[in-house]
C-alpha cells in the first residue's frame, strides 16, 4: 500500500503515501480562521515543506524529529514543491519502515572504517601519542562513530565525522611519508584523529543523531578550545610529556588555519600547518562531491555557500 | 665619585660614571683585528648602545641582565647616542646603588594597589565568583604583583600587570553601575581580574623581572587559552557551577575583541563585550600617557607602533 | 469599549479595538480586482502589518504618522502576525488616548536628565569650553531633549539622544578622573556633549518626533561634518581660542574611530581616542540591552544587525 | 670660478664649487672627539648628504632652507654619494646665482596657466558658481599660483598645485562634454578648481615655498574638511543657494573617493564621482611621468611608494 | 486595436493589449490543482512578471526570447506590478510590430558610431598597431556593432559594447593628448578598442542579441584572458613586433585595474594604468546615467548594485 | 693548498683560500680616495659580502656569476661576516674545483626524478592528456630538469622545479585515488605537470642556471598566463578536444587559488581546487624544510618572509 516515494524524485501532482521524518512543527490559524499544521518532512534524499489544512491532530508541536506515516499530494508553492498532507499519524512499533531510508548516513562501512582508524593509530611508533589516541578513541567510541561532521555545509550525515577523520588520516599517512623530512608522522596522525573531537560538545543532536543546533558552550567556547582542554586534561592524567601535550593542543587550536576562519592561534609548526591544509582539502572535496552530485555534466551548479561560488562539473 | 647620570639626560661629550643594567652582550673582533664588546646599557629612564674597544674582560656574554659599574663618555653614532666605555666591571654586594633607579617600575604604590584589588574583589556578592577570584589571587600572589603587562607597547615595567588590572577594575566597577541593566558586576569584575593571568606562562622574564621574550607555550598556545584552561581546572576543583565556569572562560577567550586582534572567539555576552572595550581603553590610554610624556605640548609624537599613528599633545 | 491591547502581547485570533499609529499607507487593487489598504500600525511596544480588504476610505495615503482608531482581528501571514482591520478612522481631538503609549520614549526622566547634563557642564573649569557648551545647549535646547539617537540600531526612541549623551557624560566624567594624566576633563566633556549635535540636521523626523529618514545634507555631508562646521562658526562668534576650536572640531570629526566606520579623520589626541571608545561602548551596551530584553535567560538572541552577531543572555 | 655642477650629474671623485640649498643642519661631535657638520644639500635636480669634518663655522643649525656657497668633493658612503665639504658660507646679496636652478618648479608657464584657469572659470554659465570661483581665486591668488600640490609623492614643486589643477580642469572640461547627460559642467569645474584649496592651511612651507611638513590643523582636521568649511563660509557670505553650497562642500569632502583613501564621505552624485576619478588619474599620470623620467626604456623602475609597485617604461 | 502600452508606464487596473518579449517561461500546477503559466514579459522600457491562470496553451517552455501578442490586466502582487494575461499567442510573420520597441538599443546612431571608431583607429601613426586594430575590427565587425557591453549593471543593451568602446576611445584620444609626456597614443587607443573583444566569447546571447548568461569558457577563463590570447595569436599571424604584442596583451590582462576586480595582472605601464581608469570612469558614468534617469531631481535613487550605494540627483 | 672552507662554517678571524662564485661586483672609490671592489661571494652553503681594498684588478664589473679563486680573512662588519680579500683572480680551465660545491642543487637524483615523472605521465589513461603531456615534456626537456622553482622563497636551486613538480605529482596521484568520486586523475596530473611551465619565460637566469630576476614578459604577463597560452596553442596543434584544452588552461590560470595570491580566475572545478591546494602544500612544506634546517630543536626560527611568521622546530 505504501509507495514511499523518495523526496528527491517527487513530481508535482503525485499522490504520496509513506514514512518520513517530521521537523519544525508549528500549529497555526489561517487568516480565514481555520487551524493548520506547518512542518518540514524529510528522508535521506531531501527535505520538503508540508501543510495540513483544517488540522485537528494528532501530531503536537513537540514531536519534532519523529517518524510519521502520511498520505498527501505534491503541490507547488512559491516555485518549490510543497506536500499537501491529507492524513498523518506517528509511526508506531508495529509499523515496518527502514530507518536508514530516512536518515542520511555516510556512504561507508562503519565497522571497516573504525577498524582502519584503529589500525592506523595502532601503527604509531611513539608510545605516548599512540596510547593517548587509543585512550581517547575508547572513551569517545560511541560518539566518534555516529556524529555528523557538521550541521550543514559538508559531511552533515550520520558517521560524517568518522568518514571525514578517516579520509584525513589516509591523506596524513601518505603526506607524512612524502614530507618525512619535516613531518613527525605520529604527531600529525594524533592531531588528525583528535582535531574535531570537541564537536561532541559543540553540537546539539536530535534523538536520531543529526545536528539540530550548536550548544551554548559550543558557541561561547568553540570546539577548538573544548577539544584542546580535553587534550590538556587527559595528557595530565596519562602523564604525557609537556612538549607533546603542548604540541597536540597547538594542533587542535590552530587547525582552522587562520584567525578569520576561526583558528585560536596560527599554525606555527610543520605538522599544524599540514593538518590545517588537509582539513581544508577534505572538507572542500566533500563539498564538491555533494554539490556536483546535483549538477549536470557540462554545466555549473548553483552558488554553494560553503565555497562561496558556483562550480563546474566537466563532461 | 659616581655621577650616575640618568640616561635620558645624557649629552654628547659628557663623562659618565655609575651603575647601569647591561644586556645584549656580544664580544667580537673588529675588521682591524682587535676585540671589542658591544652591549646595551639601561636605567629606568632609557636605553643606550655601548662599546668597549680593545676589550679584554672581565664581563662575559652570559652576564645579560646584570648590574655593572662603568666609566665612559657619551659619543654619537648614526645620529643617536652611544656610550664609549673605558672601564667596566660587575657590581658586587659591597656596591651601593639603588636597584629601583635601574629597573622601570609602575608609578603606583604596590601595597595600596594590591589592597584595593582585594577590596574590590571582596565586595563581590556572588560567593562562587568571589571565592574563585580570591583563590586565584592567593595562588598567583607573587607574579601578579610584579609582572609587567607586556614586553613593550604598554605597561612594560615591573608591576605593570597590577597597575593595568587595577585601572581596569576601577573602570569595570563604575561601568557595571552605569550599565547595571545588562551587566552582572560580579562576572565583569571576575573576568577583569583574571583576563591576563595567562601572561605569567606567556612571558620569559629576566632575573630582575622584565619580560625578555615570549615562552614557547606562550607562542604556540597564547595567554588567552592558557588563562582559560587554568580557569577550567580551578573551577572543577572548586566545584563552581558549569554556567559560571563557562562564562569566565568565555570572557578570557574573547577579551581581545576580534579574531584579527587575537580573540579565540568573539565576545557574545554583554560582559565579554564590555571587558574587551575596557581592556582596549586602558591599554590605549597608557600608550598615550607613555607617548605624550616624550612629546612637547603643541606638537606631534613620532609614529607609535602600538597605535599605528603619531599623536598630538595639545597645549 | 476600547481594549487597546499592546502590540507585543497580541495573539492570533484576538479581537482588537484601540488607538495606534499608522505608517507606510498604500492603497492598491488586489489581483481579484478589489481595492485594499496596506499599512503598518505601531504602539510603543512594537509594529505590525495591517490590511483593510474591500477598502473604501476614509484614510488617504498622506496620513502617515497619524493616530487612528481601529477595530480588527489578529491573523497570521507568512509566519508573522498581521492585523485584519474591519473598521478604521483618524483619531480626533475628542478622542481620549495616551500619546505616550504609542510613541517609544527613553526610559528616563527627561527633566532630571537635562538637569544632570547642565550640572556636569556647569562643573567645567575652563571658561571657554563651559560657555561654549552652555551656549550650544541653549540654542539646541528643544531638539536635544527630544531627538532619537538613531533611525534604528540603538536609542531609536524619543529623547534617545539625551539618554545616550547623558550616559556618555557620566562615563566621560569618571574616566577623565581615572586617566587624568592624559585627559583634559573639560575638552572630553565638551566633545561628548556635542558629538551628535549634527544629527539634528541629519535626520528627517515625523510630526511626532521619530526619525523617518536621513536628510539630503545628512547623506551628502554627514553629521560629523555638519556638527564640526557649526562648532567652527560658533567658536568664531564666541571668539574661542583657535587651538580649542580646532580640538573640538577634531573630536567631532573623529568620533566614529576609524574611516571605515565613518570617521572623517582618525582620533589623534587622547581625548578623541577616548571619546570614540565611550561612544562605541554606550551604543553597544544599549544594543545589548534592547536585544537581551527579548531573549530568554540561558539562550541566544537572533542575529542582531548592529552587532553583526547573535548574543547570549546568561542565566 | 664656480662650476655649479648639477647634483644629478655629479660623479664620485669630482671637485665641486657652487651654490646649493642647505637643510637638516646638525652640528655634532664624532666618536673621535672632533666636531663636524652634517646636512643635506639640494638643487632642482636632486639631493645629497654632506659633511664638514673638523667643523668650526660659520653656518649654525637654524639656517635651514638657505642658500650656501660651498667647495668640496663627491665621495661615496654606504653605496650613495656624499659631499665632503671643504669650505662653506652663506650666500649674500652680492652673490650671483639663479634661484630657479635651486628650487624645483613646475614645467609650465605660470602666467599662461593662470590665464587658462581664469578663462575656463570665466566660461561657466551659472552665475553663482562662476562668481564663487572667481572670488575664491582672487582671495587665494598668491598661494594658488605658487603652492606645491604635495610634500612628496607627486607635483612636489613650486606651482605644482596650479599645474595639477589646470590639468584637471582641462580633463573636467572635456569629460563634462562627453558625459553631458549626467554631468553639470559648472559644478564639476567649480569642484575641480577648489578641491585642494584646503592645502594652503594643511602645509607648512619653507621660506622659499616648498612643503616641509603638515600643519597641526592639517593633521587634526585635514584639507578636505578645511576646504569645505571655507566653501560653507564663503557661500554664506555670497548668499549662494543652499543646494549649490551643499553640493560644492560634498565634492570637496568626497574627492579622495573612498574612506580608506581619506574621503570624509563617499561620492554620491555624478560630479563627485567623476571628480574623484579625475584627481586619481592626474596624480597617477604625474607619478608615472616623474618615475619614468628616471627609468631606461625597456626596463622597470624601482618600486614607487605612491603607486605601491614598480612600473615599466616601454621602448 | 493594439494599445502597446509601454511597460514603464503601466498602471494597476489598466487593460493591456500588444506585443512583448517573453522569457523565463514555466508551466506549473497550482496548489488548487489547476495549471498555470508563469513568465516575464519585457519591452525596451522595462520588465514585468506575468501569469496565465487555468493555462491550456499554446506557448511552451522552450519559446523563451520570442515575441508574443497578449491581452491582459495590470494587477499588483507583493508590492510590484504583475500582468494577469487573459490571451496569449506567438507573434507571426504577418504581425506588424516594431522590434526596436521591444529590444533595448544603445541611444546612438550605429553607423555614425562605427565610422567614428574607424576614423579614430585610422588616425593612428604606428603601422603595426593600426593594421592590427583594423584587422581585428574587420574580423569582429558583426559582433562588435551589436553586442551589449554587459549582462546587466551597465550598457546592457544592443550595441552597448560599441557605445562603451566609442566613448572610451574619445576619452582616450583626449587624455593621450593631455598626458602626451607619458602616454603612447597609439598603444592606448589600440588597447581601448580591443579591451572587451573577449566578451564575444564570454557571453551567451538570445536570438535577438541580449546577453542571457555567461558561457562556460567565459566563467572558467574570463574575457580578459580570452581577449589576450586572441591578440597573441593575431600578433603572430601579422608578425607584429614582440614588445608591441606583449604590451597589448598586458593592457587587456590588466584593464580591470586590481586583482580583486578581476585583473589578471596589475597595470604596470602608463597606458594600462590609464586604460583601467578610463574603463572605470565610463562604466560608472553610464551607471549614473541609467540610475538617475529613474530618480527625481532633489532625491536619492535606491541602492544600485553596480555602485554599491544610493546616489543623488541634484535639482 | 686550498682550504675551500664552506661559507656556512666560516669563523671570524679565519684565513680562507678557495673557489667561490662572485656576484654584485662594484668598483668604487672610498672617502679616503682609494679604489676598492665590493661584491658578494657564495657557495652552495651560503652568501657573504666581500671587499678588496686598494683594488687594482683583475676582475671587472661584468664578471658577475663567474667562479673566482680568492685568498682572504673573515672579518665582522655591522654584526655580520665580511670577507676581506687579499688576492683574487678568475678561475681558469686548468683549475680544479667542484662546480656542485658552488651551486645549490635540489637534493634529488635528477635522472630518477625525470624517470618517475615520465612513468606517472605514462600511466595516464586518457590519450589526449597523456600525449599532450609527453609532447610538452619533450619540448621543454632541458629547462624542466634544471630550472629552479623560484627566485628565492622556496626551491630556489637547480632542478627545484623538477623536485617541486615531482612531489606534487606524487601527492596528486595519491589524492586522485582518495577523492576519485570527484577527481579526474588524468586532468589533475596533466595540470600538475604543466602548472609552472610558464616559469621558463618568467625567469631570467645566470649562465650557471640560477634565477637572477624576472623577465619583462614575466612581470607584464605572468607565468600563469604564459603557461596557459602555450597550452592553448599546443592544444590547437594537437587537435585536443575543446573541453579538455579549456580545462587545462583553467587549471593553469587558477593554480594560485585566489586573486590576491595571483590567480587570474578562481578555481571552479574540483581538479583546479585540489591543484591549488597541492601547490600551496608543497611550497609551504619546502619553506618549513629550508627554515627548520637552520633552527635548533625546541626553538623558533626568525620570521620567514614566505610564511609571514616565525615557526617552531619541536624537540
């Protein structure tokens, strides 16, 4: 009975029936005096505004982030699609739907990715750095494997942080070899692994794991600082030598490269310089990947806010 | 026998005999093949280059920052004064000189200033903030009362940090009253007291207490971060509520006002906004005071590097 | 009969009857062919869009800024409130309403404030500056006590300029004492009093006194220049010494601090430097006050355009 | 007997005898204990450092800007030429020398240039603007025809302001025709004539007319403001209509084009926009002329500080 | 029967019948389920949104840029005019309408303008530059006389490039005389003629000649580069001396003046400096002309995006 | 007999005899009237000023860049070393010295490096790009293997361009695999190989191959443009498809990343974005390598001009 049409594939005029996530729920009264519900529905292919006219329940405003079963028709409003919902209810335990169709997830095998991270970390020769990284990985095991890397912009899906960090570890591993004259592989790998751990405290996530906002400490202190403070505390606990603790803190504080991009201090050693470039590279390449996926070969995308420009997908 | 002429008052051609600080000692061989000593001598009124020609001792290159007794003549080189030293030796315990004539010291009564700081802090109504500040003051008692506030630029003399902090506390105290609608007096005073405590780790000082350079952690981490980390640790120790700890850390991290001036995050509450302006105001007013002291009424100073411009002393 | 519900407290669906200010009146024909009136109504708590459908009078487009009596219902349009007016007419002399409920006014006692300004000015020791200020105050008495300090951004209410200037005079008075080594109290107070007098020519105001736009000279010349020119002329008239006239003109021309913020020249003496910081501080503190008044404790405001950022109201 | 070799043509080792300007006179004692005089000599082709060793008079330090007769030899010091003076005395009334060989003067016929300025101004159709300009020209007749246009950078020679203004008037005259659809010729010509009149008060000049420094009002108020204030006063005197006075003041206040280049307000009408471009164009073309005169065809100049770059003289 | 009311003159409520250009055609279904057509119509006086409700043909989405005959009524939507179309069909060969009323065209006589360009070019004394320019003019004859100079911003009408280039040639011709000391007239004229020839490849034009978008090479390479490459190739073909070819390429590459305005290199000779200023001047003057045409004397325009500010039309 | 002490290891007072490069030769007369020769001598470890007092030959000013045999003593002048030469003559064919000790050369095996470049290029799958690259490699074989990558800043030694390009090819090869979703390996490799080929025309080199200056076309057109033009011409010759030629030109024009760093256009496809980051990374890592080589572990370098900051070499 359900057709569960993917949001990215909906056409104006289509009848739709299926399970979707609901957010931004607002119940209001129209100028004609009748109540209606306004919300945003999503699956892992996209997002759409939705309305229930002459609304009488049963969803309330505090059900954001939950799964609903709905029936409706795709209409057009203000040059974009809008779902005109005719029936809606919360999904229950008896309902059969695939949560993975609703939540965007990194296109990686999570277990393989985690194993590879542990393997790279395990190959570090310096005991201090290796034990430090392993301790941190174990302590943050759960968040590290599921957190998105951002609220939007890039890697804004489950396990986005894992995917971003693994990609960067691979690049760091290779580049530490290419620039072995100036780069301490272990310091670079340690800084790469830990550079975004502070995001665990910076993000507010929905029940299903997506970033909905920044936390108050996230805004007032920032993930660079919070990550560095945890490094300082853990280094004390593990009695890591001062110089190594200081270098790791420096790599975290400087990984945005320039003060105007949010760096608390400028990179001042070869490893922090390289880490900031690897981070820039991986985030830009992911933005290209996400942007060009929606662009026809031989044409330009719309203006992307993360890059500040439109980009070309060649033939 | 000693004339101890003040460096600021020396004239070309004058014979000089007295006690001075010596720094930047270098022993070299001239192109004519004879050894000479090159150094910089200072008292609390100024600094001058000095040479000992045909040098045969007894000062060595690692006696920087010590007091010497010298005899010489003021000459001119490259349009500035230069001391041509004829005799020189290290001062000993038997020598009678006034150390305060050699080291620049803040023009305040140190005990009165400290008392006033304790009094203002003691007047805070919030127990958490007051106890926190008192504990920090006691722990850093010695450094806080003697440290300069900067290497150069402004308040670069003994007790400069105390003078700068006290001035700012007075301003904060008044302005908290003027803007009581939005300002929590206790938070503002606590942030003001602590804003530069991280400088204790940021500076390298000579034996006599002046800043000679920045420490390695000072450059790689910065005093904003190091100060905030200590606040975080101490807040844990004293079990200060999370919100208060976070706000204090935020005030320290943001007190430079803008990322391009070194702020790790931008001020985002009324107290951090005001603290950054009070800091800017007090440092600028001190630069004016130091600059205009050397400027004739009705004329302009030379270009000041801290302000980036020449300034006018009116009649 | 009238309920005069405050705009800030209106709820969707509520029936409203009362006196409000009307502005932006436009009479149009809908795509369905029927005439309607579109306008904005306000009281001293807020502003709301309003419509009269099937409009047949009696308000015309040139009645902006006047008081009307209306009856209608609060509806919702595009996620904000909109007043659907059923009846409307101009208020007459017989109507009883409180003009102060309609126009936002500074939260100060105007007479007390004026007295305090005169008192501070009266305490100046330099006859030239004091007489100059008193003459200017007398000449601009009326505008000075009623003008807003801005069109929006901060202090955009009746007597806003008086409130802003008095706050700044209090701060200047205190800080002149704190920095008495470099600050001439009389010059600073004179510059503070006069710094925004040019706004009288810069603003276009409605009949009831609020700023509706900038005047043509306001845009082509600016209030810094116009204020300084009047100082130059008055100084000639009063035969104030050249140096004092020049310094006062300099304080006015430079009080925005930096060319990119509108300063005609950069501050180049201690008093102009301090004045520009006091002005910055008072305008920022007022923006915080106005913004945080609408923000819940423990949460962030929306992005404020004057500050260029969202701000946090702590618990 | 005199050879009066031009400074630009002097060779190392040459014996020189002749009349030159002297400046920056300082009498000092060498480290060897003997007195010497240090100064800078110039003619209209260049400038050179000079020394008189074992100096015993008769020139004193307050004879800057005067003409001397000297005899000496061209030596080398620190990779540039230096005059080793053997004899020196002040020129007297009996001496025969050509002042024009010593002072750089604009390469124009001053009378012809003035006549052309008067002719262009005389051709203005609007009585208000024409009379205004003629009155200003008559009042400033003497300074306008002899003042340099700058201290250095460009047109830093006698009558430089006249040459700069005339060139700009010619360009304005032509461009007012080309853009007659948006440009009022009379307003543009009036603004062009008057745009730098404020420099008369901004400069301090030597007895012979060259700019030696900026005046105190020049620094604290600037020539844009001082020029505009005089326009405002004169317009009152001549009862010029408000709009015309305001426009002229606006052209003066905005002629540097952008706040970061010193404009007090941005150009906001077609004439002020065009005036700022003509001023930029004429000053840049003169810098090219002065720079390329010292550059070989087919090669680059040294870096020019006015332009911020080296420039190419093509073959 | 047709009234062909000019778009700039339409009033709400007016009945309209006539020929217009149609663009941005989209056929959609309303939320009420009925199809409608949305498009933009234009003539040489302006542009307006248009709707056909209950649409059943005969225009399809790929008829953009064609001429239609329509009948409808001017309504208001969202504070601007909107055409409610009742009848619409494509214009045919039998229809009588004036294409020049629909397409905006430069207000010049195209033949006179071309002749003047050829005449100025013909007056060049250097055979290399003259023959080069004449060859390029002949090769690009057709595009040069009809291309707009921009997509919007300025000269965005047929023959806009011709008008812009001719104006600049006139200015260059005059200014080459004024600055003959540093300017090679022939080089400046050649660079002026050719500076925007690369736009032929940078623009995508509609059938009727207006710029609808930038081409892919236009975005990836830019008209400065493409113009310079063609100069390099043609110079090889015509065996123009290396230095002259290089200079011409340099003038094209640098004519936007500064890297942040799109210059590939900075101007480094007098002619490229002057060319960049003439281009700036002519484009700004045209923006003023287009903006002030819609502004009442004595008032300000709306904010213009090309200039980044509102501008004043004086009385 | 020769000691050939390395310049980096010379001590004040040492007697030196050996072969060195000579540059900046100037023959002058001292203020005492005697001739002397001033020059700079170098080997592959450093550079030093040198003087020959009472000079009578046999080196003349146009022997720059040649090898000399000299005998002298290391003295000190102005706080740096200076060679006081007692004997000097040009090296002849009979002399035995090792040219490689005098000229700095990349620390790579040139043949191995070239082979690896050819191998990577040979592995490209796209025939157009591969053949294009091979043709360009063959045409520029000689310059490509010996040219420095810069005048100073980084890789300023023989074969520096080869070393820089090979490093970048290795990184590009790896990263094309890591980001294979968005990166065309062949396009990225082709752009990487060719990105600096334009430097062959941008540099002026000494007889022995080091960069002494920029050429005139190098300054007026830049290596980005000159490289892209050659690509355009060669693509025509080889009949490479338009899209591929355009993309390659785009990669060359944009490889400096941002206009303010010299990019003629911004990167607008994934490959140009990545190329600009790889170039930035390799040049920064080389600057770190060259800078840290002269820095003690646990301390900071002096301020590096390429990086704009001092950097830390950790323990």
